[in-house]
């Protein structure tokens, strides 16, 4: 009885997969990987998305050892996909989450706070020194706020090739992903989970402990974004260890072997 080669399933939401570039480059051709960038999330839940992606994977990889992996909200979705995989196939694929938050307040974020959260996120992800808006300044329509941001950047000679349409698209994706994570109530998954925590963020690893069969925490340098670029070889090593564990779990025991 042969076992198909283990595959690292990288999960992202609404185009965030480009952030995995340094990690993918470090992986190279060392082992199979599959990048799933989940779109069409409006009005959906993370549970809906997990079931949908698992059903698609079953058609081609039902017999393969898998590791589900993801960064930020993608890590939360990876955890939920592993749970859905377990419920449907009985296997316990390991999970690799990178700076993923387990529990967030379920209440909607006020518009001015969401705008400021987005601007802080934009600053971290692009290096843009975006302004911090006072509540009164942030209560306007996002289009007006971003038009002012673009104007300020261009006045400073720092347009960063961003225009109003690009900022609006980024903000809409940020709004949807924020909603998905805030509305999600994680359910315990009895499998093995490795959580990579960025040293410069406040991700609470302890929140994941009751939601995992076993939890290993590895702290890497950087913030929520640079953790993916700081030590990509370390991420490769963590992924490889989990793939080895997944493959070992899938190997037949003597009782499983068919005597011919």
C-alpha cells in the first residue's frame, strides 16, 4: 500500500497569498505545495469557506498526507479547514499558523476605528507613513479619507504607485477579512498545531491552547508582516517537520497491510 507524497496547503484570503512570496521561494522544489487563495467571501463565514475548500480538496487529495498552513486570517482558516477535514475523512492533518489571532471581540468595529486599523495595517505592509486620523476626521466616507491620503502622499513625493481605486479595493478586503475573523467562534481541533508568533506583535498564544490537541509555539523576529520575510528558511523547516509527521501518521501499520 503506497502513500501519496505529503503536500503543504497554503491558505490565504482575498489576495493575501502574495505575502507568502519569500516563504515559497525558500521552499522551491523541496516538497509539493498548493496555494489556495480564497475569494468570494462576502456574506460567508470562515466555517462556510473551510467546508467549501475541503470539499474541493477531497476530489484530488483525499488519500494524501496534508499540512494546512496560513498567515494571519489565513491561519485561522487553515485551523478550521483541518477541523473540517478531520470531521469528513477522520485524518488529523497538522496545522501551521503564522501570527494568527484566535479570539477577537465579536462586536462590529466602529467606522473610524476600522479606518485607523486599516491605515496602521497599510503602514506595516507597505512602509507608508500613513496618518493616524482623529475620530472626527475618520468619520467621513472611506473614499474621501483615502483621496486625502493619496493627495498627502503625492504632495510629499511618495505616491508608492497607489491610487484611490487601489486603496478602496484594499480597504474593502480588509473590512471583509476583519468581519470574518470577528464573527468566527473557533471550535477545538484535536490535531497537532504549530503557531509561529511574531516577536513584535501581541498575538496571544495561550488563546489557542484549548483549541488544539497539541500546541507548539515558535517565536520568530519581526512584526505581523515582516515575520514572513525575516527567516523564511525557519518557516520551511517548521513546515517540513509537520509534513514528516503527517506522512508518518499516514503510513500503514502492520494491521493495515493487506496480505496477498
